[in-house]
């Protein structure tokens, strides 16, 4: 099983939400929700073409199965809308009898229009905001993919960047003094350029079975 570096995925997603804007317009001007940073928490990814949709963005964020590049690939199929614009965009007159909420949204949109408040998504300003959002997402993707893991976090199955293979583990077992070998855990650690903690953990617990944990918190000792 290949380990995916998902450590930064949540932080990446939060930053994308903070730095992108609703592309919906009100009376041909930028959505006023964009002025209030707190509102961006509630912004939603709206697939532009339903047929191209593979997964919900929020599912991809919470599931361990997906990496940042896979998440980004899906994000690029979407535009970003505040909840109100999302509701307005998703309501269709034909479906309005199907459910109460859509009927309500439809009525409210009509009332707003009577008061000369109109929502739109088809202006060059929408296009401009959308392409700015896409650039933000692409830029943050590069930034977060090149972020190193924090000092005290190491990947499961690695130590000091060295991948611990089953073969390596078998060698450790036979080298260890407690098994009749010649070396202490410190000496084994030095020989393989890994943490002594790691060697000790492997030798006392055994080679780990496949795990859903991708990262482990460990205190590095010199
Ligand atoms: Zn909006």
C-alpha cells in the first residue's frame, strides 16, 4: 500500500476556503458575502457539470483515500458559491414542485427581483472571480505539496526518512543482543541511520501490520 501524504490536506482545504470568493453576483456586483471573511467558512464547491462529478469535495477532504492532487482535480471542476448563491443556482423552475425548499427559494428569488435585487452568474466579473479562485487553488496546491512534515511528525514505516522494510526488520531481529546477536538497539539504529526509538519499537512490538495511520508523533533524539 502506497502512503499518501495527507498530513496537510485539512490545512490546505481551510486555506482554500479562506482565500477564495463566492463568484455569484448581486445586481452585477461582487457578492457582499465576500466582504465578511467569516462567511467564507460556509462557501460551497458547486460542480459546474454534474456528469463530471466524481465525489463531493467535503467527502474527499474527510476520507483518507484521497490526496491533495486528487482533491484539487475535483475542485477545479467546481465554482465556489456562498450558501445563498448556491441555493439560487441549484433551484430550477421545473423542479420547483418537487420539494418545498426549492419552491420557497423560487418564490424568494421572485420577491427579490420585484425589489430590484437580482442574482446572476453569467457576467465577466463572475468569470474573473472564478479564474482567480482557480489560481488560488493551484498556487496553494504547490505550496502545500512542498510543505515538509513538522519536526515531530514522522511517517509510519519511516524513520529519519529511511523506509523500514520487512527485510531490514528481519536483520534487526537477528542482530539484536537479546536474540543472541551482537548489537544493541543503539548500535542497530546507528548502523541503519534510523531513530533508536524506532528500532526498539519494531523489535518489541514486531513489524506493523497494514495500518490506516499514516503519521506518528515521535520525539526525535540526537
Ligand atoms: Zn454569494
